[in-house]
C-alpha cells in the first residue's frame, strides 16, 4: 500500500512540474520605472555639475531632480 501512495505523489508532482515547464514565464516590464530613474539620475548629475563645487550633496541633488522630473518644481 505504501508503494501506491508513493506512486500517486510522484504522479501528481510530475504533473505539476510538467505544467509549470509548459507555462511561459514572463518577466514584468519595468521600462517606465527604469526610464524614470534614468531621467532622475541624469538630472541629479546636471544639478551636481551646475553646483560647480558649491556646498551640497548627492542626496540633495537626487531629491531636487526627483521634484523636477516628476513635475513638482
């Protein structure tokens, strides 16, 4: 009787594994988020260059860039 139970578990596991293998795996698209981050990064770098050595920090540049890119400034 133990063999029958073991066989049933294997059959179910095989079925599930086979089903998963046949289901195409798609990755979520992050292109909009990636594009937004790239714009913020570029703007923060512009702000850094415009400071030309004036007091400031990367965090301040990033926060200002987010405001500008997202339309808050």
